[in-house]
C-alpha cells in the first residue's frame, strides 16, 4: 500500500513461513488508489512463488478473503466474507473518487501493513 511506503527510506520483504528478510525498492506507486509495487534486491527472491492473478470487478455476494498482518501479531491473518456493495467512493489516502467494494469480512487495524 502506498501509505505504508510513502515516507520510508528502508523497506524489507518477508515471505510467509520464512524468517529471512529481503531489502526492496519501490518499483511503482499510485497514491490515487493506495498501491505500491516493490522490487526485491535479489532477483531470485521470488523464485518458487506463483504470481497473484488479478481478476475483474467483483459482483455482489462474491466471496472475498482479507489477508494481512494486523496490529498485535506477527502471523498472517485471514478473514473471509462477501461483497455487499460496489460503488464509487473517496479513497482515504488520496481523496480521489474511485470504484470500491464494501465487504463484510473483518479488516483489522493495521491489516495493510506488516509486522514491525
């Protein structure tokens, strides 16, 4: 997320179930939609991982999963729910009006970041 890296000078990545961390640089950032793409410093860091498939616009009642590292823990948290509304809303980070989905899955405080 762009709001996580916007004022950082040192960024690290850590794969699930792997204690080793890898430094990274910002490859691209869009503050409008709060998205940041990071590039690991080692080209082989992503070997063995499958790329995430990004789909189209969800429909009402589609199943969704929220994955992240909320405040108070260092393990991955996964909650599930459904899409209950799709509409244009202002994004908190940029105040731009973009398409957003309202979901009923729990999104806990700090879920967009990682363990400190």
